[in-house]
């Protein structure tokens, strides 16, 4: 089975709203790539909605969805962060943060009411956004002699590779990116050239 080398995310901020028995749930959906970005956006939201009772959230990061977290922020366990997170999973999203801000309306909603509120507030914000599909790529650095320049550039062109950086001095260095599912084939082609080294840099 071929490796799935795409992921779904969003590319802009959006808001959602859900109301029940006087309580107001404002949802904020933001694209994030790192936990540092998550922290920054959380601080901004808490500052903007400083007078709210709860700032509950969930996030998923990484093309492999390896980093995630849920937070109920004082709501009964499992009634806020988990339904927010559930909506991210059901839409197959990553590199995303959702914060749902609650203004208490004076009437308790109960466990089921809270779960629904956080779920539908999140859903509204996602539906007010646009889900986009991104390709997972790998970056490599080539080191080679000038004598191999034509061969390197021919492979770059034939494989439609994206050149990211270059440094042509005593020896040549070139950084390129390639779609993940094509990486092994491309690396093998470069390795078949004489006196050339291929160094893996990162996946993004």
C-alpha cells in the first residue's frame, strides 16, 4: 500500500458560535505548526476574552498527528477538550488549534449539554473555514563536484524537483524538496551518480 503523503489542515483563522440556555460558546480555529505557536495563540485568545469563565481547547500538530492535547479548563472532565478534539479527528485535521470560550448564562447544561455545546461550537468554526490538502515533502542536501552539475540539473528537471537553496563554491551544494512518496526513487538516482552525497534534512 502506498504511503499517504498528504494531510488536511486550514490556512486561516475563523470563528464559530453556539448558544444554549443563556450560555454563549465562541470558538476560535487557528492554523498552528508548533507548540510555541499554540502557546502564543492561546495567550492572545485569553487576553481578548479575559472576562470569560472558561477557555477550553484542543490541538493536533504534525503531518503524522503525533502531537496533540485537550484541556477542559475547569469544565467537568471530558465535557470540553474531548468533544473539541473529536471534531478535529472526524474532519481528519492537523496543524490546528481550537479554543472555545464560554460565557456562563446562569443555567447549568449538564454533561450532555456541555459536550454538545463544545462539539457544535467547534463544528461551526470549522465550517466557517476552508479545509485544504497539503503534500508532505522531504528536504535533502546534495554535495557534488562541478563535473556532475549537468547530471544533477538533468535529474532535477526530469523529476520536477523544487530547488530550495544553492551554494556553488569549491564544491557545489544544493538543497531540494521532493514529494515524500517519490523521495526514495529520487535519492537512488542521485546516489547512482559519481562522487555525490545526499543528506536528508527534514520532513515537512
